[in-house]
């Protein structure tokens, strides 16, 4: 968690997005309109594809992205357009993966990239119906390769279940496929569809792997009309960390006996939530309380 003297972080002007970031611009410009027109949660469907022995996870993410952009505006967070899209895509992949997993699991991913040098963090819970995440671009160690770290916690696990896989590229849709192949020990295909829809097709025992490998965007969009399917369940998610200043203050308890070292002459400092990047101002009297 970073603690900086209040007012010491001056924000650089945000560069104008290029033509290749049209989707990002559209999301930002239309966020107020979306607030009035979309449901509170993004709904994810789990569908079994009979005779192919595959699980289809799919959802439309405008509601979740609306909450995400409201969060960015509330805390004055700005990402470069390509990084913004990278985080959004990873949030979508997390929601689909959570829906493929047992309800009681809480999952966190950290992706450590070499170029651009950054850590991308997302975490979510089906029981809490929430997903959150952020990007770290400062004080990030440079790896010699790109790594994808996963951690799963659940009431029935004595210790978190962790895995580390090496991934290629900068596309979260590609990462999830590599993660399934290396960590989940089964193939899966992920798809970025129009209008902020995403889908994940994961192999089940005795899956028709030739069929799975041949899938494309058009085939996935038409699966229910071309294959025999059975809808299993739906889950819903929103972008929500749940952090508050009251929950973050106890982290600073170790500084209560040496406030001068923490504040360094300033009347207040700003701290960030390590999960979502939310920015909070802390004064000396808050620390004493």
C-alpha cells in the first residue's frame, strides 16, 4: 500500500486516445447514459453443450464496466487506453472463470508483465457477487518472462491453492487459454464478442477436442441453435471492492507510535487500497483515533 504526502502526486496530462482505442472512448463517453439504462450486475450464464462435453460460460459486461468507470471517476484514476482495456478484459475473464468454479471459492490473479512493465491484479467471489482489480505501474520489478499467478481460497482449503504459469502476449483472452492448459490441465477457448460480450468454452471429460479447436466467434454466438445445450445456472457480478477508510486505517496501526515517520511533516497523507486503487486521505487525528 502506497502512502504519499497529500498533494505530492501531480497528475500528468492524459494523452488523447488513438483511433485503435475506439471501444475505450465509447465506454468512457457513454458511462452516464449507461448508468440510467443498464442493470446493476452483469449476469453470467453457465451452459452445458451436450454431445460435445463442454461448458459454455458467457456474459455481457456493460453493467460491470459501468461500475468500474464510476470507480475510476470517483477516485480520479486514469489509465492509458490499452492498459484500461487490458484490465477490463481480465475482469471479464475472471467472472467467466469464477462461474466455472464452485460457489465458495475466492480467486485472485496477478499478471506480472515485462513490457509494458506492470502488475495487473484482479480478484472476485461468487458468494459476494463482486469483482475488483487494479493496475500497478510504479515500483514493479522487471521479470525475464511474463507470469500469471493464481491463488484460490475456500473454507474447505487448509491453505490457499496457488499456481504460477508463464504466459505469452498481452491479451487476457490469450492468458486464460494458456492458464487453463497449464494450470487447470484441460483446454479452453475464450472469445471476445461484439457489444462487450465475452465467452469461455471449457473442456469437460471426453470433450470433442477437434470441435473445440475449430470454434470461432460466429460458431460460439450460434451455439444454442446449432448444438444441444442445457442451461445449468446463472451468477451475477458487479465491480465492487468493499473497501472503506475505516477498513484501511487498521493497516496503519503500526505507525501510531511514530506518526512523524509516516507523515514526514505533512498534515495528511494519501493511501491507496491495494485491491482497487481507491484513494483515501488520512490525517493525524484519524491515526490517533
